[in-house]
């Protein structure tokens, strides 16, 4: 990366950070390009050199945060996947506190961005974003349960949309309920399906 490219990406990072700071204080609909530029210490023309709209900045910020989350989760991913592959099938649950607690804490800490991402799901391709976050735990479990490969995409879609419906409702309340309560709800909603799949 040459000096001009480095400067370009450093400026984009400044605007990402400025946007996220503003999003902690106010809803997306009330954030202006002027505020982003003032917070980042850049000119308005610089903003438009990087983005066409604030929506483009939102999409980049969401991807950036998902990347941070995956990096965090991947620290323990190999041990977690090994456990999934070796534990008894009757202990194999997709919705475990061990997995969900850091995920839901991360969502709660960044709830304004997640809520905004969900509200702009079509533009941002939010389903694809959340699939990245959940795929590394779903796939090995579906394999262990003997779910045919041709059915796994359907099962993934079912779990993804069901879990996201719970998280979406939680975000609408500004994450008022505890993480533990949300995990309990998720477990109640999916356990019977998991047991049915793994008992075949």
C-alpha cells in the first residue's frame, strides 16, 4: 500500500469512527454528513470522495463491526469447533450460553448500529451479515446431527430468521431484557427442533 492509499484508508477509518460515535448518541435518521465531517475533522468533499450517501458509510461500518466480532470469536473458534465434533450428540445444541453470551453482549453494546442495520436490512444485505456470524457454529452441528447437505441451507435459514426475529424484538426495546433471558427464550424456541433433527 502506497502513501496515498494509506492516507485514503486512514481518512475512511476516521469517518467510520466518527459515525459510530454519533450513532451512540442519536438515531441514524438524525445524523448528517456535516456532523460526520465535523466529528472526523474532514471536509465535506472528502466524505463524498469516499461515499455517495450516509447509507454507504453505514454499510461499511456494519461490515467493519462484523469483522471485529468474527476476529473476537475466532480466537476460541478451533477449541469450540473441536468440542462440537467430539461431544455426545445429546449435548449438541445450537443455542448454548457459551456461544450466545459473547454474541448477545456484542449486539447489546452496539445496539444502535445493529438496530439501524436491521432497519436497513435490504440495502445492507443484513441476512448475509448475520449468516457470516452464525455459520461457523451451525454447519458443524448440522453435520454431526446427520442433516443431509441438501437440507442444511433450509435449516440454516430457519434458525437464522427465527433467532434474528428474537434479536430484532430485543433491539426494539433497547435491549431492556437481560442477555440471560434472551438466551433462555432462544433455547425454548429451538430446542424441540434440534432434538427432532438429532434424533433421526
